[in-house]
C-alpha cells in the first residue's frame, strides 16, 4: 500500500507543520498555560540521525512520529488480531529520540496512527474486543519504545471521504462517532493518564459535529486541527485557525 499522505509537503521533515492545538480548555488560553508547538516527523523522510539534525527540537514541545498504520494498511481487511497499529521502522524512533537528546531538548514524542491514506479504523473501533486489542497494542508500543503518548489521525470518523491521490472512497459506518469515543476511552484506560492522547481533527464544523466532542474533551489532552482543509493548501490563515477553533468549541470541545 502507498505510505504517503494527502498533503505530503505538510508532513515532511523539511517543513514541519505547526498546528492550531486545542487544550482541554480550548476556549481560553490561561496565562500560565504553556503553548504547544508541534510538528510531524515522517518516517520516510530520513534514513539516519544526521537527517534529523536540521530540525531545532528545542523549538518544538511535541513531535508526532508518522505514521503507524492499522494492520499495516493491507489491501484487504486484516484479521481481528491484526487490526492493530504497526510500525515499519522502529529504529527511526530510536534515531529521533537520540537526536532530541543530543540537542538537549525536552520534546515529547507521540506515535501518530493513521494519515490520509490510512484504512481499517472502522473495524478496529467497531467492537469492545477490537477496541481492547487496539488499545493494548498502543500501550505496548508506548512502553516498548519509551513514547510519551498516542496521536490518532483517523480521517475522518463519521464522515465519508474520497481519498484524493489514492482513488478510493472511505465510507463512514453508522456508529463511527460513538465507536471513536469508545476507542479513545479504551486507549486512555490502557496507556493511563500519565501519557498523552491526542488526535488530528478535521477543521470544519461538519467534521467536528460528527464527533462526540464533549466526551472527547475529557479523554484527549489536545486536538491538532487540520486547518489547511479550508483552502486545500499546506498552510492555514489566521482566520481559518480562529474559525476551526470556534467550530470545535461550538461542537462541545470545552473543559475547565
């Protein structure tokens, strides 16, 4: 399967995309609450640690290592036991950790699961057993590779989309919104409150309203909004950022 994303330039090592991130209190940024400066490092963009040296990790609070894929993104539906996140290049996580340490940075590393070309989220989130299996593997990966958390990049639960650049449609199942909430709950229970759980969220009101945002606010540490979806470019305007944040707050993603 293809391992690239909808907008590869937005995720490449050379151009780390900084998202608008909603904390658990997204409506107001508290005076003493640190801002989040987050970027993606894609596993296909470097082959050795020196390839990471161009990034100043002291400027980044968080990095999402991209991408883990459900069932390896196989062409056919994986077996129940294989509806779990997989990593093709675990040695590159070690390279990333070593480079962050070399620079003396305190950047947190999350494993980002999904991406534009990713499939099989629906069956992975469908049943209590499949969610438990998925969540247990998340916990194993976090522990095995010493990660700071999990980022979910399901595009998009509750919304059917045409996969531009991949030539296929992903149909939303009727229970995606509740399944997604329960999947997040399973992961949170599995990895514990000491680890981060985040998601990449569609910036539009349609995609926010397709989710149970009020419940998700109690499970997620923050949401990375894909604001470039408003104008199909790799960068978001200030107005698009405000519009996206307002859409999510209106959908219920608020918590004191």
